[in-house]
């Protein structure tokens, strides 16, 4: 297997784990009666750590540092408005159940996640990384 194939497989595996975790948190939060904003923030906190560790270790094979984690968290925070608005539209405006709305918001943000993850973890920003 080539290095690119291995990294692609790792990216897909880590991303799938993050996607499943995000959807589980969103659906469980909704079932528990949490406000949408609380579910989105809780999901972010869990998934940002899971994604950073997985992508650092498996996808990009780069050391984990505070600077890289900060960039990764900032990059992934760009998904917060997308997740909130997409779920709000799908659930509260259209009337879809959370079991449909949460995966829909996930699909909307998949492409940008790879670009932001790569920027945060691989790009050489400074010696303090």
C-alpha cells in the first residue's frame, strides 16, 4: 500500500469515527432535551480532541503540540456555525427529526474539514509548534 493510500484510509477512518461521535452526541443531546447550542458545543469539545489525536497520529503522522491543537480547534470551530444553522434549518424550520438533521449537517462540512485539518496539523507555522 502506498503512503497516500494509507493516509487516505487513515483520514477516512478517523473522520468516520468523528462523524459517528458527532451524530451520537447530537442525537443523545436532543433526546436528553439539551438546547441545540449545548449539543453543538458538547459535540465540538468531544470531537475536536478525538479528531486532533487521530489525524495527528494516523492521518498526517505529525507530533502533537499545543500550537497545532490550537490551530486545529480554531479550524474546526469554523464548523460550529455551519452545524448549528444546518441542524436548526433541518430540524426547527423543515421539521426533520434530529436523526436526519445531524447527519445532514455532517455532510455539509466534510470537504472543508480535510483542508482545515491539513492546514492545522501539517503546515509549518513556526518553531514553537
